[in-house]
C-alpha cells in the first residue's frame, strides 16, 4: 500500500509538471498572440485572425487602434516637417542656386573669352605674316616690273 501511495504521488507530480508546462506554454502563446494582436491593430492592418472576445478586451483593442493611428500620424508628421522648407529657407536655396548658376556662367564665359582672345591673337599673327609676305612680294614684283619697264624702254 505504501508503494501504491508513492506511485500515485509520483504520478500526480509528473502530471502536475506536465500541466504546469502546458500552462506556461499557453501563457507564452497568450503573450505572443497579444503582441501580434496589438501590432496588427496599431498598424491598422487588422487581419481578423486574433480578436478580443470580452468587453474589456474590445475596449483595450479600441484604445490600441486609436493610439496606433495617433502614432502613425505623428511619425508621418515628423518626416513631413523634416523635409519641409519654410518660405525663407526656400528663397535662400533658390538664391544660392542662382548664385551658383551665375558663377558657372562667369567661368564658362571666361573660358570662352580666353579661347576667343587666343584665336584672335593667332589669327592676327598669321595675318601680319601674310601681309608682310604680301608686301615683300609686291615690293619685289614692283621692282622687277619697273626694272623690266626700264629695260624695255632702253
């Protein structure tokens, strides 16, 4: 009889341990399901796979849904404010862009002016050499022609 009592006690302890493990596992899943429900509700997705069944749970679910909308609205507002430029900032940005464009135009025009001046200097140098060559030939030609004319007249 003592042996039966010990076996029964051991059996009860083992069964209690199994039940405790089941309860702990169930509690773990309750928290996971609760977290999933809050996440789905706050992001306004609302799959409907997990939903509250009690009145208190529904009230908490409504509060979570409302707070989720508020959080999403705050995040959107924050990012919108970070990217928004006020009128003065916008005017300053446009002014800086115009100044940069003017500087680029001035640099380009300076390059063009320099290239044009170099071209004009080279062209004028070649014209001078052509003109001086032309004078020499015309002078030689005129002297040779006058020399021929004087030869004919003799």
